[in-house]
C-alpha cells in the first residue's frame, strides 16, 4: 500500500505520492529523490529540461523517470565513480534518448564505467538562467595525500538551497567555508547515504536554515543513515525523510 503524505517545509510542498497530469508536468517544477534503494538518483524537472544528479542504486524507477522526463532534454551530473551512483546509466539511455553528460566524475574510473559514459555526448548548450547549479568543490586547492572516490565527489548547490554532496566526507565538508551561499541551504540529500563519515556537526552548524534532510538508502539492511547522523539531525531539529519509508519524494518548487 502506497503512503500518501504532504507537508509544507522551507517554502516547498513535499508530496510523497503525487498524481501528475500532463499539465502538471509542463507547468510546474519539481525536485524528485527517486526510491532506488541504496544509492542516489535525484532529478530537478522544469517545463523543458530534467537535470539528473547521479543515476544509481538497487531498484529501478525508470517508468516514473520516463513519464516525467522522456519528452524533455536531460542533463546528467555525476558526483563520483561509485557504482551505486551510476548503475542505471545504460538503461536510462533507452528511456531518455535526448540526454547528455553535464558533469563527469573526477579522476579515472574503471574501463566498464568509462564505457557507460561514452554512450552519452557531453552537453554543449549553457544552463538556462532560471536554474542555478553551483559546484562547491570547483576551484578548491588540491590537498596533499591520496583521495578516495568519495573525497573526490562533486558537491552541488542547486538554486542556492538544495545541497547535493555526493558521498563527500567530513574531511571535505571542512573545505566548503569559502562559499557564501552554503548557509542558504534549506534541503540536504545526506552524503554517503547518511553514514557516519559525512553530515558532521560542523556542517550542520554552517547551514542554520536547513529544514529537511533526505536519505536515499536502506537503514534496515545497511544501517544508513547511521545512528550518529540521525542523532545530530534530531539535535538540530531537522526532520529526516527516507525513501525507504516513503518511496519517491517530490518537492514542488518555486523557481523564482
């Protein structure tokens, strides 16, 4: 039985089981966190374009993605090379024919993963002015020492309020201070699926306007989000929504 629930938070209508008509899809903008199990696939959709932030996980949502984005231009932003962030790239190409890579993972990937990206062209057209996608890791100075795939995650702030950190770690979170728009964050997709290696107390103190945290993971099987992260969110009075509990989570957004 599907849950149906709506709440008003940070100026957004969050609908956990929406019914979309054709007009709704054309006239409204949404930020959707797809229920892919342990992994990540989130989509910003407006009247003409879908912006996808990773395309990975255990469970497919291809039918719903096609319904929302199959007739639009699709731009894909990949945070890093982990399989649970790009496992659906091959299948997505079939349902989203008009798609391109807007941001590729940092560093080399395996030959198989790099072949998946080669199925797509790189995006050539500029981003529309009505949506702001700022990469918080762009231009940061290199640190000495070996970095993991998680440490190399692209970190994106969408519309100056939606923070999508990939699987960036606490060590990397400390390096985001120089971005003046970070404190404007109102919505957070938990990094590293909400495990204890991300979403530090320091980060939560830096985003005092945060209203909602989302976990795209499976607590029952993998223990994500980690109990320490849940406790930190509770201490800051931040509600946690989990795709494991609610399925696909839709934010109806004001593009202004």
